[in-house]
C-alpha cells in the first residue's frame, strides 16, 4: 500500500489523475447511455447506429482517460512517446468497447462478459501506452503488480455488469460507471506502481519520440470531457424525444382504441336502428293496410248512417211525429259527417307518411274553386252570422296541381275560420299573383292564436286554447297539419299568422314552376 500511495502522490500529477477519472466516468456513463438508447430504439437501423456510436464514443473516451493517466506519470527524465503505437491503441479501445456494447444489449445473460472486455481493453491500452515510452533508461516491469492490477480491473468490471441493475436509469448508469472507473484507476495505479525506470545512458530514447507537456494532457482531457458531455446531452435529448413520442403513441393508441370502440358501438347502434327502421317500415305498411281496410269498413256503414239520418231529418217519407226526432236525426247526421271527415283525414295522413299519396298535375281554375268553396260554406257561415267575402285578382294565371286536394285545403281553412269566428265577423278569401307565384289567403276576424302557440297548431292533433269554451269550436287538430302537408306535396307552403283577439291569416303559396297557362276570369 505504501508503494501504491507513493506512486500516486510522487509519480503522478494529481490534477491530471483527477481529470482522467472525470473523463473515465463520463466515458463509461456515455457508453451505457447510448447503449440504452440503442436497445430502446424501435427501428433496427437506428438501434445499430446507436450501438456503433456507443462503442466509438465510449472507446475513444476510454482511451483518452487512460492516455491522460499515462501523461500524468512523472520520471526524473523527460518521457517521449511513440505516436504510431499510441494511435494504434485507440483502435483497440474502440473495438473492445463496441464488442462489449453488442454483448450487453444482445446477450443480457452474459453481461458480465461486457465488463470483462472493457477492462481487458483498458489493460491492453495501458500496456501499449507504456510500451510507447521512449526514455534514455531501462523500463523494468513487476509482473505481479501488473497481474494484480488487471485482476482488480477485471473483478470490478465483471461485478459492475453482473451485480448492478440494468443500466436503463441514469442513476444506475452512474453507479455502474463509477465502479468501472474505480477498476480502471486501480488497474493503472497498481500496474504503474510496479514500473521502475532505471537511468541508463547506453539506452537511447529512440528516433521519432514525441515529448508531450502537461498542458497536452489537460487539452486532451478537456477535449474528451467536452465531447463526452455533448454525447451525453444528445443522448438525453433523444431519450426525452423518444419518451415524448412513446407517450404520444400511447395516447394515439388509446384514442384509436376509443375510436374503434366508438365505431363498434356505432355499428351496433346502426344495426339496431336499421332493424328498428325495417320494423317501423313494416309496421307503417301494416298501419296503412289496416287504415285502408278500416276506412273502407267504417265509411260504408257511416255513409248509410249519414244518408238515412239526413232522410229522417228531412222527413222524406212523412213527419216523424215529434220535433225531437228531427233534432236527433240532425245530430246523428252531423256526428256521422264529422266522424267520416276524421277517418278521411287519418287515411290521408297514413298515405302521406307511407309516400303513397300523390297529387295530380293538371291546370286548375282557382277562381272557380274558390267560388265553389264560398257557395258550399255560405249557408254554414250565415247560420253563425258570419260574412263571407272574396277578393280574387281578375288576371290570376292558371296553376297546375290537384284540384281535389286544393279544394280540400281551402275547405279545411274556411271551416276552421267559420268555427272560430264570432257572429258579425268576416272571412275573406283573396287570391293574387306575386313575383311569379300565386298566393291564396284566408283571413278571418276571429279569436286568433298566440304567436307562441302557432307551431303547436300546425302539429297533428295540436289543440290550442283560443278562449272559446264552446265544444263546437273544438277541432280534431288534423285540418291545419293536413293542409300544410298537402301544400308541401304541391311544392308550396302554408304560413299561419295570428294574434289573440286580432284574427288569423293563412297564406298558401304555389311555386313558380306550377304557375302558367291562360288567364282565367274571376269567379
């Protein structure tokens, strides 16, 4: 131990020894960090590049650390170096470091061999550097010291790789690098403690020997430190980028999993909706068939009931004997007509929903249709004390459409107006052309509807409170929505405008493509 202490304190420049230790520590840490990056690289080409770089950078750093240790050695005479031998030692350091990295990554069970190779490489570099000494003296070696130094280095190198955890974390890498550095330093110091330089004028320094001053060792160590720090920084930055990429990939995989789950749920919902739609279509067809059958079955007896009730009300075959019988017959007839109208409306809605209701495309004489409606409703309006008026443009063009359906629309609107217009009120039907379209308006001076209730009035079975408690003013809620649906089948619109206490105005608009033909005369 005394000889080892004297070798360290008297035959070595401690500043260069500390610099060499720093270079060795950085070298081993950089080698392990870059090897870990190569092991974690997803691409084989990238992994190979990282492993080769780890061997090159780690090997050069290992050589630089040992060279600084050699340069820190001091003798009584100047020491020269054979540069070809020193240069060749670089290849030895890089080769052994590269092989050690490959074994550590590809054969984890034999990682101890990587530590052994690194120390063998360090010993080979040491021997070559010492062999490169060129001094006018005899250099004598104590083989036992060299063997002990090599054994210490091998033992610590093997222990560092075999006992320490996988150097995937920086702390584990630093611990492993510190043990390897200790092995390198002990191997060098113990071996150099057995070297004795005996002055002998008969021995020449040899041609081509290069003398390197202290600053050369500092420059070499400093350059190595800078290069190794840059390599570690590059490895750390790349590792952070790789981790961020992994996090993004995991997030992307999670998003893809959610999307796949959502897609599966949507496909399942789509299948359920398709099945439900198919079932609804079948049910709709069944409903249409049922309503068609029931309408026929109901309308046949209803027509008989209405006809016979009308005959009774008119006392066709003689007086009934009591005035109440006439009133009852009238009630039966009116109720039957109401029920028949309701059945017809329901059947029309069923056909519209099933897409089976089509309107004809023939020229209509709107003034004649309006005149017929006025004549039909005049008696009912007169009974309620309501005045019927009309304002039809004499130059109104012909409109193509379904006359029966247009008559049905106007009859629904005028009937509603009569129903909700008080005595002495007025109902006006007007028709005019505007911007290539034809419009028909049914305006009354009745109770009106609140603006917020208009959408409900246009819904099927929509009942709106108009402040008329009289049951005769309670409709089924089918007239307006059916009229609107029939106008839409014509490609037109039905717009309802109203205010409470200010009456109601319904505007029917026939589009330009249905307007044309000769000018009709007003009814």
